[in-house]
């Protein structure tokens, strides 16, 4: 047991040092800066799943980006957009954990039986050659996602984002995932599966920092690697931005194949898609809604050739036009128009509620996503995915103010306890005693939160039975001007303008794009910076480092506390029995 204060201070310093070093390595790896020998393993199943490991670093970068936006006096990214991005990333990552278990076997089988060359495994030259080949395949995969309409149906979800921020990187559909993992399979004829697995992960991970509006020109680096300035062009719907800059780490293939485009300082880039975006935050609609458009175009074509062209030509094609359509038909962006197509009012209590439950899901996701007893159990993995989709759908209904959200949220909270019993409690956690205490404390906090949520929504349901008001107060109704015009805020200028939407098809509670006060966002960000981030970083980096020093220290005190409680209970029993 640790008793000396000086020794405790020294040990704490070592904990902080080790945790800081580990966090620094993880942050550096985001930029592809890592020792090559640390990533190469003799067994493919020993290769680290970096996409799961780096989740806390991504969360930290999202927060840091918003702080920088405050300092630069830029408007903060929308809470709803960030939620959709992060929620879709959980579905993406959980599905990819399963996909990797399948794809890695295919990679290994191909390399073992049909490899055309056998390059040395522990070699820097092999690592670099593999990087160039993966970049080449990624370039053409990404380009195909833009130039084939049936593939664009999967990828357009990523480009729907009207804000480009760190969280936009991980806004990908499940079909996107399958495409990104299947296209590189032929590389297993040339590359060791262990190295291929690492590069496939970092071709996505590197792009995390590319999605932001706060990093400007980076000088000579612009000629060597992909940068945020170049990737903003890729996300623009300005005519000069369409179908440009497909690279991940390197822009060499864009320059060779004629798709490279620099950002023009004289024309501000507007993000999003040329086609209208669905006016909802339901992720299933956003992710798969475009397939309806693909089917309608296919069905309306007159002959077999046109039907095939509607699938394998670009989204801008129509009969009589070139394969990718006419760039002249892409409308010029209107910089005076509202930045956001759809911005329903979301009360602050709803944001706080979703924030709590999102953190709970993130903690649970981080614990189970790459756990061997989960990813190799198809029933548990299916249950995890089902619950995750249920939660995302319920939160989307909360953003959209759907009439059925109360029943859906009560059902979700009840299902959580089934998930807790079937998945969490039946899974063994190979951790130190001190970490185990924190895990159980977190789980009981989450359970209490779900129990209180059930009680809250039941009360709201009862209230709604006896009132005709919506969940939000009457004074939160849309601000109206004459002639049924709603006030719409232009996020670029910070000024209001009016627009008539007599043909509006939205439901009654989600039609008013009111911008919250800066103080509200500041409070939310303060909570993130001073509460969520320190707790998360200490939980994920410092605690694992401390556990090997403080295991006895924590456990002995926990055991002593339990023994004292037991003695008090026994003494009380004797006293009652004596009376």
C-alpha cells in the first residue's frame, strides 16, 4: 500500500507523464506521424484497430476546433450536424469492425495463396510502396463514388453536410464502408495484409483534420500533401469545385489525372450538394433516401441503354448529355441565401438530454466496439447495431420534434436495460481493479440516467394527454412576419431575412430556423471543455497508466470501505437482535 506522500506525488507525476506521452502519440498518428515498426505486426490479428483506439482523440479535436472557432469569432458548428456526423460514425465503425474480420481473412487467403510478389515485411520501403498503392486505389474508389450514380447514392450522405468540421470526416454511410473495404482487395496480391490493414485505416483517419474551416494556407506543404484548404474544394458545390481533389494523404494522383483544383480566394466556397437535401435529421432518411431518386430515374428511362446509363453514369447525366453531365448546368451559388436549408428550433434542454445520452453511448461504444467477445459473437453484434440505430432514430425524432418521439424514447430507454443485461453485464472486462471501479461507476450513472429518462417521458406523455400544446412552450413558436413569412437567419452575415414558404411540407414543430444565443453555445462548450474532455482524457489515458501504480492503493481502500460497511451491518443486526 502507498503511504508516503512524496512517493504518491512521484507516482502521480509518472501517471500524468505516461498518459501525456500516450495521448501525444495518438494525436501524432492522426497526421500519419508514427514509428513504422510500431504498426507492423507478424500476425494480422495483432494489428491495432486504430479507428476505435483514436475515438477519444477525435472527440478532443472536435472540441478544440470549436474553441478555435470561438477565438476566430466564427459561428460554431451546429449541434444537430455534429450529432448526425458522430452518430453515423458509430454505425460506420461498428460495421467496419465486423467487415474487417471478414475482409482480413480474404486479404490473408489471397496473399497466402496467390501473392505475385513477396516484399520484406519489416521494411520501410515496403511500407512506403504500400502507401502509394493504397493511395492510388483510394483515389479511384473515391472518384468512382462521385462518377457512378448508384455509388453516389451511398457517398452523397457524406457531402450533404452544410458545415465542414472535424466531425464531418466520420459522416459516412454503411454502403460507403463496404465499397472502401472491397475495392482494395486486389492489393492483397502485392501487399502484406498487416501493412494493408494499417494503411486502409489511416487513409480515413488522416482525413479527420482535413475537414475544417479554421486552417488556412500551409505554404510548401500544399505541394506535398492534402491539406484542409484543398479538401474544402472537394466539399464545395460551387461549379469550379465539382468532382475535384479526390486524394486522401497525397494529391499526386489528382495532379496526374487532371482532377486537382486550388481554392480560389476571390470566391467563397459553399458546402453541400447541388441537389436538394432532405429536410430532416433522421439519419436513415439522409443515408438511404437518395436510392429512391436512383430508382425513379431508372424506372423513367425509355430503354435498356438509358436505364444502365442512369446507374453507371454520373448523377448529373440525363439523355443527350455527356457521361458526367454539363458543368454549365450547375447553378452558381447564391451567397446571400441562407447557409442552412433546414434548421428547426431545438430547445436547450433537448440538447443537454441528447448530450448526456450521446456520451453514454460513446462510453459504451468505446468499451465494446473492438471487444473479442462482442465482435466475434454475431448475435451480440447484431443487438449492438440494432440498439445503436434505434437510439439514432429516436434522437433524430427529437431534433425533428416528431409526434411519436415520446413513445419511441421510452421504448429506447427500456431496451437499454436489455442491452445492459445481455451485452454489458455478460462481457468480461480484462482490466485492473481501479479501472473496474470507474467502469462500474459509469455504468450505474448511465443506468440511473435512463431510469430518470423513462420517468420524465412518461410524465411528458401524461401532460400531453391533457393539453393540446406541443412539448416546447408556446413562446417558442416560429417568429412570423406579414404574409406568413418566417424569419430565417443567414449564418454568414448574422442578419435576418424573410422568405415565403406557403408550400412548406415540413411538419408543424420543425419549421423555424431560430439561432440560439451565443451564451447558450458558450455554456455548452464550457461543459465540454471543463467537464467532458478532462474526464474523458483522464479515463482513457491517465487511468490506464495509473492503474499499474495505484492498483493496490485503490483496491485496498475500496476493500477497507466494504469491510467497514459489513462490520456496521453486522453490529446493527446484533443490536436489533439483542433488543
